[in-house]
C-alpha cells in the first residue's frame, strides 16, 4: 500500500515536471501549447507506442485504439499524470483506525 501511494506522489511530480516544461516553452517561445500525452510518449519511446497500438488493435479490439486510446493520447500529459497520481494517492491513503470503546 505504501509503495502504491509513493508511486502516486511520483506521478504527481511528473505532472508538475511536464507542466513546468510547458510553461518554460511558452515563456521562451511566446506560444502556450500543452504537451499531449501521445506526443510526450512518442518523443520518449516511439517504438513502444507503435507496439502498444499493434497489440491493442490485433489482440484486444480495434475499437479500443480508435477512438478510446486516441482520445486519451490527445489529452494534456500534465492533466493525465496529475489525475492518475491523485487517484492513486486517494485510493491508497493512510486510513485512521477506529477506536473501539470498551464497555466495562
């Protein structure tokens, strides 16, 4: 549980890094453009993106790639990472133990 919560924090940190990259690009170039998840993935490892597309279309279902995966890959990467990290942190948060009152 702790490991998954830690992964959630790391994913949120990645979201901040991607957002900072977008902001620096906007300041340097004067044009605000958020990095899409698919664009970021393609710039990091295009082969794995192509393999994921082939496996999804061939072995799962073609409709999962287009329109489902394509829509997700067009979303802003910072928003996707932030949402995923927050969900992981919320699902695996540290829960308080309930006190049981002893009758006696």
